[in-house]
C-alpha cells in the first residue's frame, strides 16, 4: 500500500496507542540530565509557535499535557512524555525567534544538536511546519542538521484548517519537492490541525507503524 495509506487496523491501533494514560516523565536541560534511553523515542521539532505543544495535546487527547503558549521560546528544555516503556514523546524547544536571553538560546541549541547526534533510540523527528507559510530558511537549517546526523524525519504541516484546500495542496507539493533529495527525509507529508482533528488519525497510525517497523 502507499506509504501514507493506512489500513483500518493501523488507524485503530494508532488510536489505542494514544488513548493510553500519557503523562509528563521528565525534562532535560543538559545531556547529563537526559533520561535512560528505553523503547522507541520520537521527537517533535518546529519553529517557535508552530503548534508543537498543541499537537501533542491533541494527539494524546489531553488538554494540558504539553504547555502551549503564545510566547515564542517558552519550551526551553527537552520535555519527555510516556505511557509505557515502548514509546516516549519528546517536545523539543522551538527554533527561530525566541523571547529568551541569547546565552539560554545558545545552550538549548547545543543541547538539541547533541541530542540529535547521540540518541540511539530516537526513531524519527516530526518536523512541524505551519501550513500557512510552508518551509522557511530556519527550517532548512534544521533539516540540514538532521540529514548530517542521519536522523530520520518527517514533515507534519500544522494549522491545515486555516488554509483553503487548493492552497494546502500547493504547500504539500512544494514541501514534497523541497525534501525530495534530502537523504534522511521521509517522503510523505501529513497535514494536520489540532483544532479540527484533521490528519491526527493518520499521524497516530504513522507512529504506530513506526513502532512496528522498529520491533517495539
């Protein structure tokens, strides 16, 4: 089947995966404070205010599991969530503009770099991109870093409900073309909306499929 087509069983398994009792596990501000690697880890990255926390809350059916904020740069640590030993979700600090001191931004930028390069159980990074704007230069820098670290990543468009279908199709096509030759990029794009629920069943099923592929 095409990579972005999911069976009814995969959709249901994805739904059950995220019906678990997801809880905050820990926060890490340095490599020394990272939790012990276990099971499969997936991370969510994206520009500040792209909607990472909102998407994690929508995926897990929790209103306030991840802290959502209108202040760019509020998430300044790696935030870990779990609902068992087989899968851990990581909310990464937003990149791009952030209302934090330059020294703090530099510190968490270094943490992200080191985390991506050395986390053996990190199976995939979901790079969130605002569907209203598409890929930006700041995204390109992160994609280059992921390619260099050989970390598999997939683009997830957020706020798809704010874009009319023809414009959304154009953004998807442009994004697919932009990542076509990137060595670590997963080729399919998932368009989502935390508000309407668009794309969430597919994203849950994609994560379930990833677990199966990794033998979790």
